[in-house]
C-alpha cells in the first residue's frame, strides 16, 4: 500500500472512531433519560439493569476515546513524517496533467 493510500485509510479509521464515540455518547444519553423516567416509576429491574448498562457503555466510551486519541496522533505523526501534504499536491498535479 502506498503512503498516501495508507494515510487516507488511517484518516478514515479516525473518522469512524469519532462516529463510534458519538454513537456511544448518544446511547449513554438515552440510558440516562430512561433512568430519569424510571425515578418516577421506580421499577427495580430497570434501575439495576440500566445502571449496569450505563457503566458498561461508559467504560466502552472511555476505551474508544483512548483509542481515538492514540490513533489520531499516530495518523497525524504519520502524515507529518511522510510529508503527506506534498504527496497530495503531487497527486493533484499528476491528475490535472495526466
């Protein structure tokens, strides 16, 4: 795989991890809303299970954020090290003249 294609794939993974982060945040918000509604209802099973779910999803979110931070830095470092901006410019020039 050439350098530019590798960088583009790395950027795609960063975007997908960002999407995953937003999805997990949305799930936590939904669980929280149900937990609030259940305060009035007082269902014991919902109280227990939702609390457990909330914790697991929060733990997953922490892992996703950690991976995203790591991989975004790795992607940026790869791009800098391999002068990806110059490669993109060259590709654009080649595309315009080719």
